C-alpha cells in the first residue's frame, strides 16, 4: 500500500481528511408535522453540498426538544404550527438553552403577529410556504457564512485573550501592590478592580503568600529549569477556578492569594488554601524550596495593608527556619532558659546566629523585607543579646558575611564599608538597642549592591531580548520562549524581568511594536492590508485587522483614510 514519508498510508490520510471534513460540517435539525413536507425537505436538499449534515428530524416540538438537547445542532428549521408544542414555543426554549443555534421558522401563515413573535424570539429567517429549494439553499448559505464569521471572531477573541493574559496578570500585580501598600481609597480600589474584572465584594478578607524557588545556587538567577514554571502554573490554574480566591504574582519568587468570603467561612477557606499549596509544592523528591505565610481575617478592604504587613513579616522567617514550610503566625520566641550572663556565652544557642542565615537573606531577600527580617532575626535571639560577648560575636559575624557577599559582587571591603553606620564606630561593641540600626545599615548596603548588580545583569538580559524582538517582530512565530532562549534565561524569569524593567509585558510590547510598524506602512505606502499584516508578523490578515481595531480603536482602513 502506498505510504507517505512518515509511513502513514494514503487510505489513513484520506480517512483523516474525511473526518476533518465531517467535523467542519454544520448540523441541521428539522421539525415539521406534515410528513410529506418534512421528507421532501430532508431528501431533496443537497445538504452536504452546502456544508451541512442532516442530524435528525421530529414531527413536533415536544418530540424534537430531547433530540436537540442530545444532538446539539447548529441550525434548527421548524414549522410554526404543530400539535403538542408549536414552533414558537420550541424556539423560545432552544434560544434560551442554546443561544448559538440559528433558528429558521417556516410557516403557511402570512400573519404579521407570527412574524413579530418570531423576531422577538430571535429567529434568523421567517419563510413562507411553499418553500422552494433555491430559497432554502440561499438561506442555508447565508447562515453558514454568518456562523463561520462568528466562530472566526470567537477564535480571534480567544487568541487575543490568551495573548493578553500575561498583561492581565501584570495589571493585577500592580493593583495588589497599590492595595497592600495603602495607596488607594476604598472608592479607587473598587474602580480599579472593576477595570480588571476583579470581584472584591465580601464581608471578610485574608491573605496567604507563598514563596518558592529551585534548590540551586541563588546567584544563578534566571537559569531555572521548567520545574518552577510548572509549579507556578499549577498554582495559578488551581486557584483561578475558585471565586473565593484571587491569585496574583507578587515578584519573581512570590505569589499571593487573597481570600474573600463570610467570616464563618474564613478558617475553612484558609485551610483549603494552605492544604492545596502544600499539595502542589510537596511533591516527593522535588528539588524546590517553598515557604508559606497566612494572615488573620479583616472585615474591611482598608485593613488589608495591615494584614499584608503581618503576613510579610511572617514570610521573612523563611530565612530563619529553612526547614519549616508553613511559617508561624507569631514571632519566633527568644531562647528561653538560656540565662545568658552579661559577660558570657553560657547556654546561648549559637546555631541561631549561623552566618548562612544572613548569607541566604542577602542572596534571596528583597529590600522591602529588610526591616522585617532584622526584627525577626533579633527577636529570635532576644535573650542571647543580653550577653556582650554574644553581641560582639554577632556583630563580627554579620560584618564579615556582608563584606564577603559584597566581594562576590566585585566590591572591596573599603568600598563596601564606606558611609555605612558601623564604619563610623569607634568600637566594635554595641548595645542591644544599637543592633537593629547596625544590621539595617550593613545589610541594606549589601542588598543595594546586590540589587544594583542584578539590575545591571537585568538590563543586559532585556537588551538581548529587545534586540531579538527588533530583528524578529515581523516573524509570526515570535514568542516569549524564543526571546528567552536568545537571552539565555528561562521564559518565566524573562517575563517577570521584562514587566519590571519595561512597565509592560513582553506580549504587550511586541503587539505595540507591530502596531506602530503597521501604522507607518498604512500611512506611508500603498500596500494593502494583507501585505502589511505579513510584514508585521501576522500570518492571518483577518486576525491582524481584529488586533489593530482592538488596540488602536479603529480598523486599518479607517486609520489609513485618516478617520482616526
């Protein structure tokens, strides 16, 4: 038997083509109480020639309804006057249950009232008997073209929605940043939420935040495998299914889930949220670190900044308790019973001052977590800090760890210590009240240098991505993954970095660039819309027109003629 290069037989290819052809055909269902008329329409119309499959028939509306519910036809042709259930009653039910079904009513009554009722139901055509084959064929052709246009628009809307989903998540993140930082009034919160189609009405709110990253050298930012992406997508897909949870990305490693509901539901919803995050992140042998902090309910949107502040403080404990995934709702208590004497180290738990804790924070922490981390760190050593020797040990440990971190970034000890608070000290010994400003000054400087280095690296990555976009925006296959490969980072990392640097998403930037190029071609050349679509990266000229109108507020033709 003849086969293709891939080894598939011609027969199988033919069967595949036939199956595809059948799936593209529209299903039509006929309801007519006069058997002669019904059989004449069924047998004398070349349904397949016009792209239709005759799916079924019935003699009245009552018999037809269960068949329609089972077969889901695309077109319903029904007589208006029938026993048991007439065509108007059937049409009302079908249009409510299946608004996509196109209805054609055939009638032997030239009565305006019937026609008016048919129009109110939303039928496509009202045909008077006797119906000629040519008339019905013309109607079928018009309906098919209308359905195809509607489906094409639906595909365009869905494709555009998928492409803009990244932008929606970016806008959502900006909204929640302003919300939790208390930058909006309650009225502004509701106005912004409405623009993003976020339903915030509830009697009570709570917040859960989860931070996770792969177990690898923290300095290898952006070099993650697909593991992190899969887990982030799993987290998003789970919570997007439930209206009680609003999930959003907070930064490259952290996600937030806003819980909303009645006060009596909050504990159950919180437990459900925590349990499912644990399920998603606790896969056996998974090479991923994750930490979760859950807040306490508040009854006002205006109190969410306070709720966030507490959750963010809890999350800072992830550096102090690296093996505890669900972080405490109260601060870590000091070393009880140490009885550390003012001049000695007896009973002090030195493990709590492990330099790796400071090192981990400098590598993973964010500037806005600094004070929370320092407070948590000192609180965990509250009793031990009464010992002068311990304070001296801790001071030197923090100093040396910070200097070592700065040196990995290419800064000398002198450069690092310049203008820092401890650089101005006459003695290394500090009082208890001096420990916080000491740590904030030293660690803040180290974080600033790390942020500066990451920003520099980030700009180089963005430059590579922008160069790639400039060279390839006219290619239909341009994607975030392709740009990430060109920049030698993961798509997940590039997406977050691009939003942070450019204040717009990768997809939004590419679309904007394509539209600007299209506008220049529309006004500066005589090329038709199809040619321009291909030149700016759209294989489908109809989709190009759809996106142009969606983003620019007018069609390409209207823009070219200066009507916009």
